[in-house]
């Protein structure tokens, strides 16, 4: 049909072909032909919202659990949820060559970040922690560049260093001129989580992103189940309404469901657009810290968060 048309109406093709190239690219569609952009934005935004509630939920969890109990039970519940989903969908285990990378993801995202931030939130406010951890996109970008051998521009590194300087200045000012133990926990959390994100991003190129976090959670079950039993035996705990709500959220909402919708949304609209949405995460956490926990926010917190947001935007433009 196409060959016949080209033979009988050559002038039509000559005129319409340039016009077909002038409009912008059509919105991405799924197999049914429906526009997936709006759905992708909603999913990515839901993921960012879930992540922004992690710190307030952790504080609620500490209302009835000790830090080690909260972290280990969180790991166990999230691992069981992920394992159930993988089993129900009959997902085959990853190849052996991927398990070393999954171990890095598990160590950074499943164990390291939750543990270090939980320990920090025993003495730090959520608003303070949100500003420090707002540096995570910059830290991830820097580690990703080192891991892949990429050479970002000087603008990228200048913005990254400016963001880091703003956060360090904020933490020192808030801590009375010196870093506290909670600050050290938070900076450690940044490094291990960035390493987990970087390795997870590499794995997401060969397997669905939700399966990356799913298998990382399952891999931690042999550690999480006995560790949670030991922690609950040695730390006092009480099933208050806040503690249960906080535990369920960090286990199901932040650790698994939030990552699932985030990865699906990112796949639909692309990494650049999804990253723009994630810029709002620290500011959202500041809102939750005031509205849900009744914390008093200093002027420096939102100002530093906005400064970091600007630095992240500059690094994204420099990379793009």
C-alpha cells in the first residue's frame, strides 16, 4: 500500500514529509494507545510523597520501638511483602552475576540508610535531617560519575560543592559550631544510600527497578528475621497507635510501595522529569515535620533546602 501510494502520489509525500517532522514528539503511550505521561507524573509524585513521609514515620515508630527493633522489624516486614509479590508474579531470581550488586543495594538502601537515619532521629529533628539528606541527589550523582567513569562539567562539580557547603554550614550552625553524632549518622546515611542508588541504577538497566529493590529486600530476610527477634527481646517496646502506624509506613510505604510507584513513574516519564519532582522531597518533609510532629522550624531550614534545590537543578542541567 505504501509503495503504491508513493508511485501514484509522489508530490504528496514531498510536501507532507517535512510537516511530519515539525511537531513535537507525541506523548508516550502504553500498548492500548493511552497517554502515559499523566499517569507517570502521578506515580512519580506518589513515590516522592511516600519518601517525604519516611522521617516523620520513623519518629512515630520510635514512640513504641527501640531503634534496632524498628529497623530490623521494618526490614523483615518489607522483605516479606516483597517476597510475596515476587512469588505471586512468579519472578525468576536474578542471575548470579547480579547478586554482588544487589548486596550493595541491600547494604545501602535496605540496611544502612534506615539504620543510620533512625539512630540520628533519636536526637535530631526531622526538619534538620531532611535538609541534610536533601543532599542525596547530589551525592548520588557524584558517586555515579565516579562509578561509571563519566566526566561531568565544571559547572556540575561547582554546583555539587556549593550544595554540600550549604548543608555543612547549616549543620554546623544548628549544632552550635560542631558536628554532632546525629550529623555523622546522617552524612554516613548519605554515602551508603547514594552507593545503593548508584548500583541499583546500573541494575535497573537490565531488570525492572522494582525487582531490584524487591530482591535486595528478600536477600536481607535471613538477617532481618532473627535480628528482629533478638532486638525485640532485648529492647523494650509498646504497640502504641503511632508506633504501629510509623512502622507500617516505613516498611510498606517507604521501603517497598513507594519505590515501586517511583520506578514505574520514572519509566513512564523519564529520569529527568521524575528528578524534577524529587526536588520537592526535602521541602515536603519540612511541612510534615511541622504539621504531623509539631516541630518548630528555624528560618535556616527552608532557606538551606531551597539552596540545595537550586544546586541540584543546576547539576541536572549541567549533566543534560
